[in-house]
C-alpha cells in the first residue's frame, strides 16, 4: 500500500470528514454512541472550513479512503463573522434551541450552534489563525499528523498569518503530547484571556 497523499480538501470530501470527526470526537475516541445526530460534530468543527470562503484544509488520503484532515482559517475574526451570517443561521433553523437543563452531547453541540464561540480579542491579536486536526486510528503514529500540520502551517504562513492557536480537550492527553512534540506552547490560565478550564496551544508561523 502506498503512503497516503496530502492534498487540499474539497467539497466532495465533506461526508468523509464528517465521519472522521464523529469517529474521533470523544477526546480522540469514537463519539458515535454519544450522539443521536451524528452530523452535529461535523456541523460545528468541519463544515464551515470547507464551505466558508475564509476556511480551508488538507486531507490525508490513500487509494481507498480519506484517513484524516487538518482544517484552518488564517483570520479567526473574519471566519467567525462569516459563519455568523453564512453558516449558523440555517443550522439554527434546523435545530431548535435545547430546553433549559437539557443534557447530553447533542444538546451541548446544538447550544454551540445557537451561541457560537467568539474567540477573545487578545488571543486573536497575538495568534490570528486557528486549526483543527483529526486522524483515524490507523493513520496515527505514522508521521501523517506531522505532515498534515506542516502543510497547513505552510499555507497559513503563505496567507499572512503570523501565529496560530488551537484548543483541545483536557482529557485528550495524546493530542496534547502531539502538539508539544511539534513545538506548540500551552497557554497558562489567564494568559491572553484563557479560562482556567481551557487547554489552548499556540505557535508562531
């Protein structure tokens, strides 16, 4: 089997990327059994990067399937503004706001659709780009993640982003080790407005 290629993500990859997002959406593990609507994770973490003008990405693919992706925007503020008018409204109409006190991952993600996260100004000023990366288990530990990150970082630099940030789950120890191995620095609580409960990494480009 040949080494998987890295190429730009295109609209035709959307279903495959939604599937990967679901299969890695529980702090790196499969979230399929945690959701009634398996598309919700993809709606939040994949779709806008492929469909909004300010988003882009790369995929890892062999002859048979897409095995991973890295998605980003070079301008987080512009991306969030674009999503506010071009992405979230249709989903807000599709998914009613959860009832107060509703529990579960479905309710949490639908809540995020209705109240999208706005990244703090201090973080965006220092590290204007942000990214997401996910690999299926069979692609992990092969060097593919490093290759995807290198492709993404090169494109972010080409687009003029001086720095990039990303968030990860406190429970996803594997991802934290991966980012630190690549030279990313974890922000201290309170640094650039980061909450104590958040795990955010940054890197210059």
